[in-house]
C-alpha cells in the first residue's frame, strides 16, 4: 500500500483539536465553579445583612419597651418575615441590671447607678444553606429618666462662633 504523501501529518490536527477541547472544558468547569462560589457568597452576605437588620429591630424593640416599662425583663421574640428564603427568625433580648443595682425594679430611680445592660441576639436560618443559622449580637447600656419626668435638653454651644454672637442649640439628653 502506498501512503498519501500529500497529508503526512493528518493525526496532528486531531490531537490539537482534542487538546483545545480539553482546555476549554477545564475553563468552563472553573468558570462554573467560580459562579457557584460567588452565588453562595452573595447569599451568605444577604443572610448576614438580614440578620443585622433583625438585630437592629431587636435593639429598637428593646429601647421602646424600656421607655414604656422600666422593669422590662427582656423576651424571646419570633417575628414573622415576608421572605420564604429564611425561617425561624429569633431575637433574644436580655435585660440585666448593672452590678450596682440589686434588681430591675430599682431601675428608673434617676440616679447614676440605675441602669441596665441589654444584650440583643438575632439568629436567622436559611432554607438555602446548610451551614447553620447566622447569628449577630449587640450589647448596650441603657439609662433613662423616670417615666414621669420628660427628658431635659442640654445646651451645646458651637465653639466656632465668637462669644459675642454665641448661639446655642438644644439637643436631647443621650439615652
């Protein structure tokens, strides 16, 4: 048999095509892996932000309850979420008298020792992730005036103005 001398390297083209297919397959697989990783990171970031917002809502709830009732002991709050992505939202609000206080009923006496420490812990679990719930906590001290006395504004002077034309602004006492 006589070989066709005009195409001596016919198999080389096939090997080059297979190599290009292998490289493109690896690139596609890496790009899919990267997209899945990015999607998971975005989901986790969203869950983290939702948990932070839930924690903020717990802080607002605790401060409002403490304004309304000086003896507020805290609570386990399970709000309803409109999203079906997350389930079991849970906010634990713990109110602990500062060490100078013997109990929460002393709170509201308008002295410097009548304060409480509030810890708000928010947990949020996702249907999409199997890593477990996301949790964030916030700790703050709370001290307010007696409910019968309104908050007294304090005078704050703007130091950039000259003493002759000194005008003062009012700001509410921090709580």
